[in-house]
C-alpha cells in the first residue's frame, strides 16, 4: 500500500461507496468533493470541524487531510465552556463546514456536490493531522496531537490484525470526534480502499439494517444488540464483529456469540496511543481479553516500584506502551506530555493489565477513579466537579463512576448544596457548559462528603 494516509481513496474507485447517515458517494466522488475542500484551504494551518455524523464532516476532514491542514474535531453538542476552551487552546483559523451560531471565526463551506481534481502534495509524516480533545482526571480536556505517521501506523496495525481489505464494508454509528469512529471507522475504510456505512446513530436496529463485513461498536451498543435478538441475527453474515473503547462484559460476549454465531474481537487503545492491542481475526478470541500488540507496538506491565511484572496471565501491573502509533504530545501542555512518559520513553496508559506468556492482554481497570468510562466516552470527574462548583447552589461535590450494566459506568454526582436546587437543574447546567454525555445520570444530595484526615474526599466510600 502506498505511504499516503488515504492511499485507498486515492485509487478513486467508483465501486467503493461511503454512506453517512443516508448520503452516499463513491470513492471517486468523495475524492472530488474533498479535493475542492483542499483547494479552498490553501494558506490555512488548522481548522475546526463540528463533527456531526454527516457526509459534510467526512468530506471536510478528508479535504483537510489531503491539504495537510490540521483538524480539530469538535463534538457538535459541546457546551459553552467546553467549546470556548477548545477554541482558545487550539486557536483554529476557521470553521470548516457548519459552525456554531455565535462564532467569530471565518467559515469555509463544504460542498458535497463539488468535484475537483486535486493533486495532493507530499506531506511530512510527522505533520499533525488531528488535535483531538480528551479528558484527564482533573482540569480541562487536553488536545491530543495525532500525526499522520501515528494514524498510518495505527491503521496498518489493524489492517494486518483483521485481514482488512478493500473488499470489506465497515458498518458503525459512532461519533466522528473520537478515535474509534473517526480514525478506525472513517479513515480506516479510506486507507484500505473499502466501503463504509455510517448509520448515523448506533442503535441495534440501525446496525441490523445494513449488510457489512465488519461491525464496529462500543460495549454499550453490543450490550443493546445482545438484548435485541431480532436485530442481532442480521449480523450472522458478517466477517468480524469488533468491540472497543471500554471493557466488553463477558455475558455480552457470550450472548452475542449465541445470537450471531460470532465471537466479538476486542481491541484496546487510547486517544494518545491509537489501538495498540487487538484480537487478530485469525487468532484466539477469549471473553475478557483484548488480544496481542499490533505490528510495531511493544507493551509491558510494571509494578509500583517500576519493575517489570511477569507475563504469566495473572500478575497485575500498570500497562505501558511504545511504538509508532503514539501521539506527538498534548497541545500547549509540555509538562503533562512529559509526565505521561517514563524516563525510558514508554507511555503510561493509566490502565492496569495482565499479560500472558503468549502476549495476550486483559485490561483489569484504571489506576484512577477520576477517569470515568461511560458508554465508551472518557470523562474526567474533575471537569464535572469544577462545572458543578460553578453553580451558585453548590458548596461541595464529588463525581464518581458507578458500575452500570448498559453504560459500563454511569456518572453520579454527590452534592452538598447551600441553597435549594433540583437535580435536573444541576444536570442541565453541566449539559450547557460541557456536553450531553458528561451530564450526571444521578445527583445525590448529602450533608457532607466523606473525607480522610488530610481532607481528601474518599471516593471509594462514596461508591459503596
Ligand atoms: C443521557 N440522557 C440523559 C442523561 N444522559 N438525560 C438526562 N440526564 C442525563 N444525565 C439522555 C440522552 O440525551 C438520550 O436522549 C437518552 O438519555 C439515552 O442516552 P444514552 O443512554 O446516552 O444513549 P444513546 O444516546 O443511545 O447513546 C449511546 C451510544 C453513545 C450510542 C452508545 O453513547 C455513543 O455513541 N458512544 C460512543 C462513544 C465513543 O465513540 N467513544 C470512543 C472514544 P435522546 O434519546 O432524547 O437523545 S475513543 C476510545 O475510547 C479509544 C481510542 C478506543 O479504544 O476506541
Ligand atoms: P479514550 O481516550 O477515550 O480513547 O479512552 C481510552 C481508555 O479507554 C483506555 O485508557 C481504557 O481505559 C479504555 N479502553 C479502551 N478500549 C478498552 C477495552 N477493550 N477494554 C477495556 N478498556 C478499554
């Protein structure tokens, strides 16, 4: 395959189709429309894209990648504080495609009907393709800088692991502002020269309505498919069902196997590292295990003392990774970048894992209770706490993720209020400032938060 990130798309085939929420373009037409976008981006460095699950987003992002212009994919439901933060931190030149109402930035139109024959120039592989915002345990989301080298290596690892070819049709309904939906789910088919159907919203019915060879979903969607036998049966003819972004519960793996005849292939990754570990299509599939390192990636587990932990399938340690799929740092955050690496340049994932003698990985959990995974979204407890504290009625608060059969974890906020306020008001306050999936599902009003002698909130006690 050519070294260009979008090698498969550049072949401009007319029999390979990209469908997003009901609109279809052939690869040739997508290339033509994206070429017109690329022409209109001359002189730009970095653009923001309101990453709705639409063809406009796919054409806009593809055009920017052809032109070598950086993209900041912005969640379309971003609240005001979150949006302000991303625009200040990333300082894009313009909005590409639709922009939020009160924008002061110039906007550049995306015309899906345009057809330009654009000759992409050579772009340095270390050039940044995406600034992707993701939450940490505290503070505001950080912009993860993903280079073309990382994206190419990350996708090639999966192309190898899954025997992914131009004959595959990927089906999914994932958001286009995170690695799963955007990199794997949109760029993957364009790199490999295959077809894509983005169903708009990830419901069992929508997945069942499309014939594909590979279905990508987060565990929440698999769990909903497992509860919908009438739709699950439609996935029998697939080649590969893939789960990632959070742990797939063993009962869901088993139920999907009963209903579809397929064992779901789980893979593991992060915004900062892309997908580093994957179950191979021709490899062992074990419920609760996420596979082996993808081509070019190395992993290790270390104990609290930093010493290597045995790869015996039982010993638990902190997972560290290195290889060509890694990010180029956090935007404007050299200290946070430095802290995320060990002295010998391994990336600290913050996940706790077990590796067996054959190199298979099982993710045991996260080191910090302050990073919550809900419906596959990574959510920082600290960001929600600061937002709640910005509400005049809130004196103190603590946010935790509690186990949830549908969402993996659901966000619960414990609040000490100094004036009367309803749970609904606090929830919508978070939705207005941040984004919809960061809203607590439950607000519990308490007289005081449990604290240790140092005054630190004891979140483990809250969880009980
Ligand atoms: C949700 N609702 C609420 C609240 N939360 N209402 C009141 N208070 C709340 N706190 C509403 C929603 O607005 C919605 O209303 C309804 O409840 C159902 O919401 P929900 O349960 O969230 O389900 P959903 O809207 O059906 O979405 C589920 C989903 C979605 C499709 C699984 O969460 C999703 O697409 N998740 C994927 C996240 C992802 O791509 N992560 C990848 C990160 P209404 O129905 O009226 O709208 S990348 C990554 O992790 C790495 C690299 C990796 O490994 O992949
Ligand atoms: P994000 O930055 O949104 O990409 O989230 C990355 C985090 O998702 C990882 O650090 C893990 O905690 C979690 N994650 C991703 N895939 C899996 C998986 N297959 N099993 C368990 N956790 C996962």
